[in-house]
C-alpha cells in the first residue's frame, strides 16, 4: 500500500456517510425547533484565538494543538473545538447588535483537530456538533441548552444517558474556591504530578480534572465548590435544578466536575454513557457550560454565553442500526436491450432524474438477466425496460418490482407516467 490516511483520521465511506447525514439532519431539525441557526466558521483560526479561549494550561493548548506558521508567517491552528471560532465570529460580525435577536443562538457541525494518542472514540481529526447562545444570563436558557442536547440524543434513540451537572458559581465564589484549593493542595505539593504542580500555580481547578492516579487520590478529599457558593450562586443553582425537575430530566450533581478557566461560571454539564461499545467504561459524549467571561476574553464587550459540544464519533458508536433510518431506495432501474436503447437511455435517465425520481442503469453492457438482478439488488421500486420495439412504438415497459405487475406507458411522457403510477 503506497499511501495511508494520517494517523488518527478516518474515511467515512458510503454506507456509513448516510448514517452521518441522518444524525446531522436530526440535529438540524431539533436545533431549528429550538430556534438555533447554523453558523459555519473557518476550520483554522489565529493560534491566539484558541490559546486565549482554552488557556495555556489546558491539554488542548499545551499538548494537542495542530498549529503551524503559514507562508505569511502567521501563527495558525486547526480548530480543536468549536466555541472559540464562534465567539470570534460573534465579536467580529457584531452579532450582539440591536438588529439581532437575543439570545443569539447558533449551532455548528464539522471537523476538529487534536494531536492525541488515537484510540477507540479518540481521533486526531474528529467531528463535533455543538451550539452556543449569547446575550442572556438567564437560568431558563441554561435549562433549555441542557434539554436541547438531551432531546437531540433521545430523538436518536439514545436514552441511557447520565446527565451530570455542577456549578462554578459567580466570580466571587470562584475566587473563594480557588483560594481553598490552593490551601488544600499546597501541603501535598510533592505528591502532585508535574502537570498539577504547574496547575497549582496557574490554575488549581484543573487539578480536579487530572487523569493522574496520585492526583486523583488527593482530589477525593479536596474541598467542594458547593461549600464555597455565595447565596446568589446557591439560589441560582437550586433554581436550575428545579427547572430540570420540571422538564423531567434526571440528573446527578457532580461537584468534582470542572472547567478550568476563569471565564466559566455557574452551570456546567456533561452527558455520560456506559455502553458495551466502550467496554462498559463510562465516557462523555457531550460537554458544555456557561462562559460569561469568554466574549470579553476574546476582545468583545462583556456578554454572557452558554453552549455545548458533542463528539460525533462517540455518538455514532452508540447508535444501533435500528435507530438509524436511512433512505436509499431506488425509484427506477432502467433496463436496456440493444445499442439504440442504450444510447436513448442517456436522455431518458436524465429526464426521469430531472422529474425528481432517482434512477440508475447498467453501464457495463450486461445481459438483461444481469440487469434485473442488479435492479433487485438495488431494491429498485420499478424497472423500465426499453428495446428497439419500444423505441419504434414510443412505449416503455414498467414493472412494479414488489408486485410483479407490468404496464406499457408512453416513452415520451415517461416521467409523468411514472409519477402517476407512484401515486
Ligand atoms: P476527554 O476528557 O475525553 O479528552 P475533552 O474534555 O477533551 O474529553 P471536550 O473538549 O469537552 O472533550 O469535547 C467535547 C466532546 O468532544 C467530548 O465529550 C468527546 O465526545 C468529543 N471529543 C473530544 N476529543 C475527541 C477526540 N480526540 N476524538 C473524538 N472525540 C473527541
Ligand atoms: Mg481531551
């Protein structure tokens, strides 16, 4: 084999791509119902957009970025996630302006890039679907964003989800908690991983997210954010929980769940599944939260925002074939007998397709029997047979492949006749 795809990438082939389209269509339907519109931003941005958005101490920026200098010596990065680019576009296009609806709600889908060790459900080019809502700090919007994600997955037949929520409180609660974490971890500094020693200086919240075993042990007894919430933040969280209750959403509060950056606050959430597709290990499919400081961080005026991103590859692994409704039925298979019919078939096919029906034929000069076999194989609803006689008489033989019924119709009006038969 001469060339292989780059490590950590995948070809999505026909047979599979229909499933992706199905999922993307459901996303579009559900998100539209919630009045989110699609936004498409570049797959690369200035490095700094992600650096500022994800933060220097994040795995994304410190280890996983696909970045390079372009020919004009600009520092560019392939996007590792969707939010930063959307926020950049929100500011650059002044989408906070009075002519726009608030909250300003958008969704996106597309490839993301992270230099990671490839494994099941973890690629270097992977795909996310996500959404963002700007310009409202309302807890009702938090509940809506959680529920749109859940409804999307439910509509795909995925309902064994664990919805984990947490709050990071307002900036004051965060500052208090930050200090409590520093006080707690500092005496154990020597036992922390190298990464977490740095985090302790720069961003202690991230220690809670560490995958290192010795860090994890220390994290078990770390103070909980819930004990550092001020009254307003506590009341807000209680209200959100009651809204989720109204929506009939079963959730668990996970006080160790964090987003390490200062501009995250209040609500954060993750949807998890334990599924045979992942050896019954719990994995996160969707993750999101409120990021009221991010727009300002990227150079805009302060504007609240909230959103989530979900991994398509992990989602596809969870989908059972029964959950996916793929329509690839063929309306018409054209069977030709002889050279004249073969030539005429080019125009006939074109007419059928222009009339809105799907149609195909044999391009390998095979015998009639083989052509019918292909028609069966392709699940054609009808075959249309033409030979010299049909061409002379301006007729065509139409056969209903499920009933075996045959009728002779006008060849000139074939598309109309077919549509009549179809009803
Ligand atoms: P993890 O802890 O699994 O690395 P993460 O915190 O890096 O996840 P997010 O940045 O929150 O993930 O991205 C949201 C979702 O995108 C994840 O829940 C997952 O479904 C998906 N995802 C993230 N990285 C990858 C990857 N390398 N390959 C495939 N899907 C991914
Ligand atoms: Mg990761």
